[in-house]
């Protein structure tokens, strides 16, 4: 039987590549539900191509044009962020691909897991904001989470078939677009510069997060929850070639790594096909084309975001939720030309200093912590 998919964020970088996999394997997958934030034209086009049962546009202002564009089809059209979570939980699909960006991904993650669905998770912010809560819901409903983030997919693949708990997770880091920019020059970096990632072509927000290493900090938090590994046993190493996607060390001293091209369709396929493997067309990885794989320590002074993320993990509660909310506001401000690149981490620090802290958050506390972090970030940036 074909797996029926809900693809949340189908118009984004991960969403579009997920649809490439569906297109390559029509006998295995059906895209039944598609959602977007604002880009209703592309969503309408996708709905037609895949003959979707339903689409959701999060921005209610885009509802009317989307409805009109699909008026001659059977596709149901909904609008609003709540509707995204509703379709994640609704019947008619077995798998939810969460390719949303930011805090908006949390409610749909919880909704999908609460309905016992398999969750192919790209939206790392779900786990950053409410990792403990998300993992609890997954366990209660026996709902599997398959990571799409390349580092976590690599770790998942290294852990496959192992019976002993690993000793250490080693998350690799490309260093992002500003890897070779000296520290003194960072205050003058433009959005265009920061958006030019050397290896990966991704959505704007994660590309900026990669340049500050907020993304790597988030990935440490993501790994903590996905693999139930304490922060002190998760390391980050700089690996500019982005060929080794991450590693796992075991108690006997063995280290396993997963290697391959920097192509997100590989981890997306892994999540969709697991425990099988896809037969993907195209060029094969040639190790001889990569004679030099290098590894180095991360410059913690240039990239304070990494230590901030570790600190949030140690504090637990709503700390990482505050970090995420402030980061979202600051990244949007930087992209809009309203603050400097160096203000992103300063905004996070200011929000963390001032925000209320809930050590044992109830589900509603995440929304409150997120709202407060955004307010504090806007106050700090005066925007
Ligand atoms: P994009 O910005 O390219 O896409 C985001 C998607 O979410 C789009 O479909 C967008 O719609 C939709 N969206 C945005 N805001 C909202 C909202 N408030 N409510 C509902 N939908 C919304 O992001 P990426 O694909 O790059 O990233 C998605 C997730 O995957 C992120 O968490 C990222 O960290 C993670 N990830 C991404 C990787 C990559 O290679 N891109 C690699 C590893 C992880 P619209 O198009 O209308 O704006
Ligand atoms: Mg990643």
C-alpha cells in the first residue's frame, strides 16, 4: 500500500525536495496534504500536480486567491496556523513531514505525534523549544520520529543495529557562510554575504542560523532529545567539506561515521523509506573526489551561540524556547536590514537575561515563553 503523506511547508526548501522524492516514487508515496505560509501560487500548482486532498495556507490573507485558484478541483482549502496542526492530526495520512520553519512547527509536531503518526522531522525548532514535551508525546503514542536534519539522520544511521548505548555523539559543522570572515569584520556582514552558504542551499532562516552557529547549537539540543544523550556527551567539530555528516563513538573505542554528498534528498529519503533504502537516480558519491577531509575545533569566541545553546540545555525548562524566540526575531530583523549580524547573538543574550524561566513547563508555558522572548527581542532591537 502507498504511504499517504502530509507535507507541512511543502513550498520550502525541504518541502520541495520531499515532493521530488514523491515524484520519483509514485508507486510508494502519495502527497495527500500540502501546506504553505504565504506562497499560495506555488501551493496551488503543487496541489494540482499531486492531486492533493487538502491544502492549508497559514496566512489567512492568502485564503481567497488560493481558493479561487483551486475552485475547479476537488482539493479542500483551509487557512490559519491552527488548521496546519489540525491537518497534521487528521485521518487520511500515515506520515507527516514537518518541513515548517521556526516555532510554528511545534503545534503540528505535537498534533502529528498525538495522533500516533510517523513524523519525518525537519523542523528542529520543535525539539529546541519543547524537546522534553515532544519526546513524551511521541513515547505515549508510540509514534516514531525519523530525523531529516542531515547530522541527526547520520547519527540515526550510525546507531542502527547497535545494542549498546553510544559513548559520544560528534556533530559535524560546516562553519557556515562566514567561516572565513575574521571576527573583527562580522559586524559589517550583509544579509547577501551571510546567505551564501558554501555547501548547502537552504531556506533563508537556517542559512543565517548556520552563519551564527545558532543552528549548530540547536542541533546539539535536537540530538539531546532525539537520542536521549546528555549535553556533555555531545561534541561539535568543524568539518568544512560537509562530507562526514556526523559520527558516533562507542564504548569500545569504535567510531562510526556517515558520509555522502551534501544533498538533503538523501536524509529525506532515509526518513521516508526507513527501514528500507530508496533507489535514487543520479550521480554516485566518489570518495576519490574528496581526498582531504579535515576536522578542527570550533572557535567558541567567534561563535558564542554554541555555548549559549549548551547553557540552555543545562538550564532546561523554557530556556531554549526563549533562545529560539529571540533568535527568530533577530534573524528576521537582520534579513530586513534592521540590525547587524552581531546583534543576533546579543539579542538572544539579552532575552535570556530578562525572560521569566519556567523550570518544569506545562504545554502552555512554551507559548508564553516564546511570546515573551519575541517581545524582549523587539525591545532590545527597538524594532
Ligand atoms: P523554508 O523557509 O525554505 O520553508 C519553510 C516552509 O514553511 C515554507 O513552506 C513556508 O511557506 C512555510 N512557513 C513559513 N512560516 C510559516 C508559518 N508561520 N506557518 C506555516 N507555514 C510556514 O525552510 P527550510 O525548508 O529551509 O527549513 C524547514 C525546516 O527544516 C527548518 O526547521 C530548518 O531548520 C530545517 N532544515 C532545513 C534544511 C535545508 O536544507 N533547508 C536542512 C536541515 C534542516 P512559504 O513558502 O509560503 O513561505
Ligand atoms: Mg543540519
